[in-house]
């Protein structure tokens, strides 16, 4: 319990460094991905237990609100993965901690570099679906 309290206290005591932004982003991306996974498992189980509910869920997922959620999910997965590699490398080679700021900024840049084409592809599919349908 004390770990949870200290975590919340540290988040509230925001100091504005890129390391703390990376820390908060990593946790939010992980929680967002976990939320998606739970929803995905539950709605997929509807196929067997409640087929009408599954069809309703699929129609719901085709709305613009869920499209924005998909864009955020892709960003979360990319960020969580790239930042996780950064954390693993820094844990593996502690002497690199002196370069934490540039490595973290490079992580942010790499995430943007990977996310922009993914988002462009997703948006192009959406535009194509809207123009054809």
C-alpha cells in the first residue's frame, strides 16, 4: 500500500522533466493497452455467449469515437514498446544513465517517426471506407 501511495504522491509532485513524462506515459500506455485487451477478450467471448451483443459491439467499434480510440491504442502500443526497450537498455547498461535525457528525447522522436506512418495508413483506410460506402 505504501508503494501505491508513494507512486501517486510522486505523480502529483510533477517536476516537468522528460524522464518523468516518459514514466507517466509508460504507465498510461500500459494501462490503456491493458484496458483494450480486457475489452477485446470480453467482446470476443460474446461470439459464443451473446451473438447479438457481439454484432452490436462490432457496429459500435465502427463509429468515429472508437476510431480515435484505435489511433490512441496504436500510439500507446508503439510508445510502450519503444520506451520499454529504452528502460531495458538503461537497466542493462547503467553507465548510460548519464545520457538519460538525450535517450529519452530520442525515444519520443522514434515513437513519432513510427506512429506517423501507422496513423496515416489507418486514416487512409478510414477515408477510403467513407468514400466507398
